C-alpha cells in the first residue's frame, strides 16, 4: 500500500522552513523531495526525525 506523507519543519541546509513530501510503500521510503539519507544535518533535523518515525509505524 502506498502512503503519501507531508512533513514540515526547519531545514538547516536551506536555513528556513519547508514542507517535504515523502512516499512510503509498505512502510519503506520510496520517494522524498529533500536530501534525506545523505544530508549532513540529518542527525539534528526535525523533518528527518518525522520521516524516520513514519517508517517505523
């Protein structure tokens, strides 16, 4: 089952707030419109934390 999710928060790389769209298929991330997975700020990113949480649900 495909699920489209939207997450908003502060992006340190862009130095501003933004909305990120992510697509999950059976709990696995298949698409995301940010640098999730390779961003150097991912460990402190509130958006990345929400994406991770969505994958665990």
